[in-house]
């Protein structure tokens, strides 16, 4: 770290950062202490307006784009140079916590304010972005804003979405954009010089290892399948077992076989059946239909392709006379972040004497889309008991400030390159 990076890190204010995170948490606050702030909701609009108000106090430029991504820009000496960007998202899960996503946006703004208050000038502009609809809790798919920016999803395809109440995303997005008519509109994408996203870990490794900073080297691969099993209804008391087409027994055989396929002594594989529905649901009727989902994740590409490629054949091989329909609904191969950014985060952590460890993200983040556009990386800080997507989600003010210090120092270094 050079003198400018040290000055930026030293100007991070723990109490100010905590206060602003708590201020942001009031929008969509739940009785249990969490946050329900759906994308493009009134609560989300209030959060966006608050960020814009903070930016106006320092005369930072604000802008948005066609999907509602919100940008806060601190100018650099070379006004037209591609910016270095940090950020995350402001939307939450329906029963989410105060820190998931919001920390990356508010912590990014704290880094900008630290640069401003310490008088640190950078060659490139530095921007904070609040990506739209990362969680996908209201409109699918998730990571919508960053995926469109990166060209992994078209705007036209995204604008077909509706929420569970039948509200079209076009209407919700229009209300969001019209709520801030005075800020500039940008085309996307635009060139980026680098991207760093700060986030709570959403797992227990940092806490268990007594480390403050996670140096994130990449994001593990993810694939989802929806499996439907079609059998035949029959009377439970009269239909012989041998002739039945029991959709439930078939589905259980599939899940058991998938469990065997995914067995991993190293505990690196992540395999989850998160949804399991059986019908018609009468005690005396043989089940004729089952729907279940598969969530499979792994950080190694070869293993991801090998095991993920066997899911379909395992299900078909265990159909037990039933018909089975298997649809892959999400597919994202493992992402490896640029070592330039990972090394920089590690070096800044060492210079600030913060205990750290290298790790791969188990969850998906906006950074996995931006990684294809510019050198990218992530900074993790601990969350209590690894809880996230939970109203009890918690983090300490000191850990959050430490992550913001590493972020501020890393941004200065990247912006001067």
C-alpha cells in the first residue's frame, strides 16, 4: 500500500458506516429485525433515493440505465478514463437481513467518502453501483442488472418477467425510474477498468477461522434442475405393488441415487433438493405426480461438468416405470477472478494487519457477471454463525469497517493504474 491507499483506508469511519447501514435497513424493516426490500418496490425506491441524497452532499454524479442500475461517480483526474467500480445490490430476500448486498453498496459509498474527506485524488474515476434485482425474489432471474450489463441476459428477455402478484416488471421499473427524474441516463455497457465487490461471507468459514477478510478467488459453478415425475393414480388398498407407477417412490429413488452420486468426503460438493411436491395428496391414493428441484454447485470446472452432466441420466435410470421430465433452469459455470485483484486485496489486508484467508464464494454474486468485462474480485467479511437470507443475519461494525478499509485501499490502487 502506498501513502494514498493508507490515507483512504485510515479515513474509513466505523460509526458512520454502521449508522448508514442501519439507516438503509429501515426501508423494508421486518418485526423480526430483518429486511424485506423487493426489487423495484417502494422500499427499494426509498433506499435508492437515500443513496442519491448521500451522493449529493459531496456533489458526486448520479446516473441510472434502462434496467435501473444506479451509479454514483467520484471524478478522477482523467475524466474520460474507464472507471474502477465497486458495489452490490439493495434488494433483499423476503425474509432477508440488513447486510446482504446493502453492505457492498453502503461500504462502497463509505470508501468514496473516505477518499473525499482525506483529499485523495485518483487518476481514474471511481464509481459505486447498486445493481438491480440481484436476489430475484420478486422478478426472475436474479443478478438481472449485472447480467444485462454484461450481455449475459437481454433487456427484452428480462422485461418479460412478472412477480407472483402479476405485476409486470415493466410497470415496476417505470415507477422506479420515474421516481428519480433528475438524474442522468446512461447506455450500457460502458468500459470498466476494474471491479471489486464487498459482501458478507454468507457462510461460517471466516468466523470459524477467526479471520476478518476473505480474499475471494472466484465463484463456484451452479446449476438448477426441475424434475417432474408422472405416474398413475391407483387405489392404495387394491392396486398390486408390482403393477403400480408410484411417482413418489420413483422420485425417492432418484433423490437417493443423486445423493450417492454427489457423495464427497471433502465436503466440497453442494447438492440440495429444495422443493418437493407430491400429488394428489390423498392418503389412500397412489401418488401420480411429483415435482422436485435440484441445486448443484462446485468450484472446479471438471467436477462441475462431470457430476452436473450425470443428473439427467441418474433421474432417468431411476424412473421405475414412470415418465420423467427434466428441465435445466439455471446454468453458470465456475468463475475465476483475475489474480491481479485477488493479489491486491490480499496485499492490502496484510498491510492493514487484518487476518485473512483465500476462499471461493459458494453463493452467486453480481461480480461473476462483471468478471468477463474487466479485472474483478470480491472481499468477504464474517457474518455471525454464517447466517444469511435470514432475518437474524448479523455482522460486527468492526468487521464491516475493516472490509471497507481494504476496499478503499484497493480501489485507490486500481484507479491509479
